[in-house]
C-alpha cells in the first residue's frame, strides 16, 4: 500500500514514520500507519455474512471476501490508529462514483478524530499517488461499507 499511496494516509494526510525522516516536517504529522480492511478480515470466515453481503451487493462476493481477495490491496487502506478505529466504527466511509473517491461522514464532524474532521463533507480523496501502480480500493467494497454504515447508524445498531 505504501507503493500505491506513497508514505501518506489518504484520509488525514499523515505521513508514515517508518521511512526516512524528511527535512521539513509534514504539515499533518507523522505516525506508524496501519493497514485497515474495508471489509473486515473476519468476513472471510463467516459464510452467513458473505451470503448477506452478496445479496446486498447484488453479486457474488465470495471471491472478494475469501482467500487472497480479503488481503488484496483493493480491500485495504492505510490509516493511523485513531482513524482506523473511527472507520471500523462506521463513523465515516468512502463512496466511489465514476472511479472517484469521496469521504462521507456518518457522525457529526466534531466527534471525528482530527485526521477525519480536517476534511470537508464530500472531499475527494486521491488514491494511487505513490511511485507504483497498485490496485486501487474496490469501488464495490467501499460503497458496501458505506451503505452498511448508513444502515447501522440510521437504525441505531452502530452503537
């Protein structure tokens, strides 16, 4: 993912600190970035969940959610620890329209970590700015994660 997106988290713009330290400190700081699954890793072991997501998506999710698919770059983002927790709690999501990615808030901005709240609602995010061409996040997985988050938030089940 570092070769796909460079040393920065696309959400929040924080620089990964595992490489050389730049002469000029990055504006949004540095930390160790984590790999976050768009669809959680444990979905690969849950047949009912995969079946439900397949119905929700209108297509077979088996290949995306099992084997190598679950750990493919198309199912992953680089995030700092706090933003990772916020993403896992469905506090924000990514919407993909026409190969463009947009940040969507699912809770009020004031309750988001600074890495998320520095974005405006609907900000476009740019993946693939690194030195090599690596698979971008799956539009389908991003949109499903966002839709599930919206349903959970609207129903109160996310709490």
